[in-house]
C-alpha cells in the first residue's frame, strides 16, 4: 500500500477531513494547553532551589474568545517560574518571582530572535551578545535599552497579551514598568 506524497493527495479521506475540522483545531488547542498545564504542575512540585532553573517551554496561544481583538493572544497562566516561547506570535512569557511578563521575541537592537540561556538565567541575543535579566532589564552588550514588553492582563486563569503594541522602556518608562501581572 502506498502513502500519499502530502496530505492534499489523500483526496477526501475521513482522517484528513476530521483533522481539518473546527472541532479538531479546538481539540488540539485543548491538548496543547493541558500539556502545558500538566508540565507546569510538575514544575510547581519542585523544591524552590530547583525551580530557579527556569525551564523553557515551547508553547502556543490558546483559542481566542468571542470579543477578543485579532491582536490579542491568550495563554495559560504559568504555575511556576519559567520561560514560555511562542514563536508563531513572537511572544516570550516569563514568570519570575510571582510576576508574569510578556516580551517581544525580537532583540531591541536589531530584531534578532532572543534566546533563553538556562545556564546563566538570562535572555541573550545570539547576533551581538546582548544579555537581559529575566524581567527584561538590559545587562550588557550592544543593545541600548531593555527588552520590549507587550501589554498583558489577566482574564481568570488565562493571560491576554496584545501582540501588536510594543512598549519600549526608553519611550514609555511608566507603562514598561507596569507591564506585568501577578502570578
């Protein structure tokens, strides 16, 4: 039995149709959120010294709710200190000392995607080696300001992040300082 070259070559098979239905998308979002929640619960049971490792979790946004704008993305509230990176929406969520911050994935120097350095517990730009604290504060390197934050608010057990509004520390200091939610 041969397999099709791509999913489009399978015709209208039952599996292909089911995987592309709206219900399947909602199931995938639910399973992704459940996996992140279970992983977070596991990290919550660690001793405080082990939680300082701030693990990196790859994750995506949850399903939008009616009334959400297209620029708003929803995420599960992290239950332990750590970093979640949503590459699809260019968002970094970082929970540090019972505060959750939302950052742009891009370095403020030349828009290179930032990385989390788990050994040193800092964000790092791989292009010019700028370093940032977990709260986005600039440490050293070629950048001239802190990481860009995104507006964030809590809606029950979810976080809502506006991915289209960038808060630059050097232009909006008051808003940048206030751009976090209690965990």
